C-alpha cells in the first residue's frame, strides 16, 4: 500500500510576519536603493523649497515651503514604494520567481508581502522628508503635519503596485534606473512639481488622468483645502487596481514557466 502524503496549505496563502521580516532584511541590504529613496526627497526640498521667499509666502494654512515639502514627501513615497516593489526584477533575474512555484506561497500572498515592504519603505521616506522640513522652515498646522504625512504614505500604495508591475514587465536588474526618469516625468505631468492650475487648460486635463494626480491632490488637501477629492480618490483607486491586477497577472505567468 502506498501512503499518500498531502501538503497542507499555509494560512493566508503563506503571508506572515516572518516572511515580511525576512524580505525586509533582504531589502535593507540594498544600500543604494535605501539611500536613494530616503535622501533624495529631503535634498530636493532643501534645494527647491527652503528659500527665504518660500518661508514667508503663504500657501493655504501654511507657507509655500510647507506646500513644497508635502509634494517632495509624496515624491519620496513614490520613489520608495516603486523601488520596493520593483525589487522583484532582481528576483526574476535570479530565477527566484520560478522557484516560488514549487512552494505553497500563493501569488496573492507574494504580492501582499511585496506591497507591505514597499509601504514600510515609503513610510520611512515620508518621515525623513518631514523631519528635514520641520527644521528647515516648512510651516503647516499641527493637524496637517500628521494628515498630510499619512495621506502621502497611504496613497503611495498605487506606486507600490506600479513598482511590482514594472518589476515583472522589465527584465533589467537596474529597473529603477529606468523608472526613476519615468516617475520624474509623471510628477511634472501630474501636477506634483507644478500646481495643476498653472499648467494650462490642456495639460491640466491630461494631468487628471495620470497616476500622480490623485496622490498629490489628496496629500496636499489638509494644507490647502482645495481640489476635487472625489476625482482624486477615484484616480488613486483605479490606478492601484490596474497596477495590482497587472502585477498578479505577470507573477502567474512567471511562475507558470517552471
């Protein structure tokens, strides 16, 4: 008689705090990515948002320096979450995604782990930018410091999904060297670096269809109390769903090639 051995499936498809900790250790070993995503937004704020004129000019309930700070925090969260998700490109190059097909880890659980890691990196990026801004002249109401920071971080989920999707689409291990300029262009087009109302009618209309538009509008709302929140929220939800769905689809195709 031949005994039949059944492999029990893990809870939540394999998603666990232990897996997240293990992946986080692997992520922080990439010092270039960590420094790039944490330092650059703060440096950009010091270069472009901390001038004396911006400290004295008002913007909403704070000053222009605070407005620029929130935008740079959003940009930092975008960079951090995108790079956190795009690390799957390295795993694909090493053949790791095919190996996962032999484990009980479900595609949705693997995607969830990567999203959690990206969001952790994004939270640290926002915190660093805000810490620098707090000592370099940015002024926001007390509640707005918390609300803008949390919204910049939460809404950056769309770029965690974007990073995952691009990590599966692009074969290069240096995927962020490709996505970095793409994010910069999207930031200009989406009104993050230049307010939408200053882009002109045509470009302002185009901006509303970019994945950056919703994140920037929502994150800055507690400071300026201006903008269409419903449209911004719809923008974030739709783009997040599209990118997350694309990431799951590409992951399944990769793991099916064992």
